[in-house]
C-alpha cells in the first residue's frame, strides 16, 4: 500500500505474514519499542 508516497504495511498484513494474532503483534511492539527505528511505525486515525 502506498501512503504519501511511501510503501507501508498495515498491522493486518504483518499478522498474516508472521502468522500471529494482532493482539500478539501489538504486545511484541509495545514491549520491544527500543528495537524499532524511530520512523518504523505510526498510528493512522481515520
């Protein structure tokens, strides 16, 4: 998916790719924030 000229993956894409539930993906990110680069993720509000 393209967003403002950047290729992005949504959480649903990542969960399918890694075979995990969205809840588990969010837990991993929350407990390992220091491992992600600053511009790795953002929150989209529609």
